C-alpha cells in the first residue's frame, strides 16, 4: 500500500492528480450513493475524465428508498450530463450489507459499521472497474460532512493495491463541494434524504 501524503489533504492530492491528466480524459468509474451527492462531484470531474457512474448500494433501506434514490440519480445525470455520463445500476441485494455488518448493528454512525459499509461498496466499484477496463475509480461518499474522508481514502488505497486500478483520492466536501451539492440539488429539484441509507442509522435517528 502506498503511503498517503502528509503534506497535502485529500482534496489537494486530487487536484495534483488532475493537473497531470491534461486532455487525456481517462476512464473513471464513480461509485455514487444518490443524485445530490453526485451533483457537485460530476461537475468537478467531468472535464478531466470519461465517467461512468455505478449505483451499487445494498445498504439502502427500505427498498422503496433505494429505488427512489436511483431514479433521482438517473434523472439528474440525464438533465445535467445528457451526453457525457453513463449510469450503471448494479444488483440490489440487501443481504450483502446485513451479512457484512453482522455484529455491528448497534455501532454509532461513523463507527465500525460505516467502515465496513464503505469497504463493501467501494470494493464492488474497484472490482467492476477492473472487470470493465477503467483506468480509475473513486466514490462520492466523501462529499458528506458525516463521512470520514481519511477512512474512505485508506480503503481506496488498499483496493488500488488489491485490484491494480488507480484510486482517485478525494474529499469532495472541501473547496465548497458540499455547499455546491446543496445548490445543485435545489437547482435541479433533487430529493435530498435525511439519513445515510441504512436501516440502523435511520432507526437510531428515530
């Protein structure tokens, strides 16, 4: 595993990577949890990459919520990026999530259960990227102020080493990214959920 830079934060690390790309526009697989979280990320990255969005979120509960988020994502991409971005919806099997987090059901949000959930979804993204010839992969997860960017990027580096697909470091909430996602959500009339998606988080919030 490559050591992470101690001098630059993750947003700065990403900017350094982007500077090296020039006009190449390599293929990037972007794991996305929903439309609002994708909005500012796509706005920032589309000029640098040929992007395919992967909607893989077995953690999302209930099923109606999963499908609603997926439809909002597709609607946003069709409106904002009609020619440049493809959305791939992967399979939806909540049991994959429940099996992965067994024993961690009572963990607080941002605890061990969340780390396992990040890894589950990001691992699928790295695997898909490897199988389909992508150059890079990353996730929208770091745009949330409730998500730990250090953990997300650590997982990304480990998966880069495992699959041989470059992970784009990120902290998309930085540089006004989260605020921009709020603006774009309002502009496009996107449904914004009030919990991360999983049953345990929703029930903990009452």
